[in-house]
């Protein structure tokens, strides 16, 4: 019973971690593009 109730939470947890990693990678990319634009000015 206990393992069944915690399993969906773990699935949501891994999904949220994946989303956070995607967002962090996207933000890093934006920062690199910003620095590139500033360097070209």
C-alpha cells in the first residue's frame, strides 16, 4: 500500500526535475547569446 502511494509522486518528481533541467539549459543558452551580442557591439 505504501509503495503504491509513493510511486506516482516519484514519477512526478522525476518529470519536474527534467523540466527544471530543460529550463536551466534554456536560460544558459540565452545568457550565452546575450554575451555574444554584447561582444559584437
